[in-house]
């Protein structure tokens, strides 16, 4: 029998015909954005998501995190979750009859628009636009792979979207999942104290952000640019826009070309 998923975040009481326990392992917050993580290592969560602004938002009930332990869906006495690749080859592949039931268990809580993601180096690149779209969903289920990957039939059966955080390979999807959730949760209403901070940051408009400075005005012989100390907000805005363009052209010509149509 599968173990109950672990839940992180504040719990609340809501009207229901069915008695519920406030010390249960999977209490839900009504109407709150949720993340359901299917993983072999549930203890890696919330990880960094439990710190700083995302952690405070978790405790305040602005979002909720649940983990579903793949091992509890394992086959046989030893709870096996993987087997050798069909057709031969190195490594092991996560079994469809293990991952499938785990996803089904997670999706029993899904409502509204609720995509299923699989963290994979062959997936579509994760972007700020994807984070914005996820933040507009009602929740998300994230499958964290291990070994050589997951039986392809599971991905096809559930219509899973494969997502990559970069052109490299990690030992598992847990770190990648936390990256995706961090980028998404910070966009949820009320998580950031200053909503304007998301407007001019890197990738918010397809460009890199301008340089930032703060006190002291002079440090190790380096001064804050005069325009930023001038109090002329129109000139400051022009300077920041120009610096954003300069940095994007220099560091990310691909973004500059996509934004302007110029090489």
C-alpha cells in the first residue's frame, strides 16, 4: 500500500461534510496553488524552497508542496522501481508500473489547469514565460527522474511535458524541480513584497536586466554612475534601457536576435 504523501506548508480548516484531521499528512489549503512532486527522494523537499521568500510564502499558505514517494509504489518485497532497458544497454530505467500509479496518486488532487512536467535533459528549455504560465495554473505535478530515465509509455499515457533547465545532465530531477518551482512560486500573488521587482528583471521582457548599484557611493575606487545619483528619472530610465540592450547584445546575442530580429 502506498504511503501517504508528505505535505509542507500551513494547514487551514474549511467547510466539509467529511471530518478531517489537522495532523494528517496531506491536508490541502483551499484554493491555493499546489506543487505535487513525484520523487525517489521526498526528503530533499522543500530544500531551498523552504527558505527566504518562497519559504515564508509556504508557511503563510500562499502555496503548498506535497511529495509522493516513488519507492512506496515499488514492485515486490524490495520495492523495486527500475529495471534493465528493453533492447539492452547500460543503466536502469524507471518502470511504467511504478511511475504510472505514483502519477495517478498525485493527479487525484489535481483541479483546473494542472500540467504534469518531467525534468529531463531532452525536454524543452525552461524559460521565464513558462514560469509565468505555470503561475497562472491551479497547480503542477513534477516527476523527478533518476537512472537512465522513465519508461516512455508513462510520458505518452499522461501527456507529460518534458522540461530541461540546461544542456547538461544531473543525477536526478530534484534540483531541477526546485529550480522550476522557485522561478514559478515567486510570481504567485503576494509572494514578493514588491511586485514591481519582477517587471524589470532579466528575461521579464526578453532582455537581460541592467546593472544594479547601492551604497556606498564609492567603493574600492569604483563610483556609482553619475546618472543614477542625478535624481533625473527620465535619464535614469534611458540609461537602464541602454545598459539592458548593451548587456543582452554582448552576453546573449540569441536573445537580442529574437527580440529585435537583428544579429
